[in-house]
C-alpha cells in the first residue's frame, strides 16, 4: 500500500459514513505517498497526523467543518481543495495560510469562506 498514489472512496448511500480519528490516522500510515484523496462520501474529521500527507495535490473531503485548520498551510503541493461542510455556520473560516500555497489553483466550498 505504500506505493498507492490515489485514494477514492465512493458510497451508494446518500448519508456520509463517519470515520473516527483513529481510522483517519491509518490513512497516513498506509498511504504515505498519496497525491489524490477524494473521500467526499465519508464524514471526515481532521487529525494532527493529516498534515504529514504533504504530497497531496488534490483533496476532496466532507464533514462538519466550521474552519479550515492552519495545518492546510503545510500542503505546498496542493493544487485543488474541495470542502463540503454540513455545519450550520453561514461561512467557513479559513485559518490556514492557503494564500501562500503557490500551486493552489482551485478552491471550492459549498458555503462562503472568509
């Protein structure tokens, strides 16, 4: 699994599947060289180990996000970021220094971001 570069997860159910923080930690350990992470069908929770996937170029995740954590500023290879949040907040607060990510080309959120 250490040679896997892309991880896509699809679900036939309408409701997202919940992932625990321990299961998210396994993604980093199992796929350290991953470049594409598309897990929109899973309800994602950020872990402190997530920022170690610094090879990521494409991230598509869903969850109950109120803010984009500062750790996203460490993804210097990131080109596409897609965030779908189910929060009741009117805006997504971007705490990460994503404007310093020189390769970032696409940022998509389902609610306004500030």
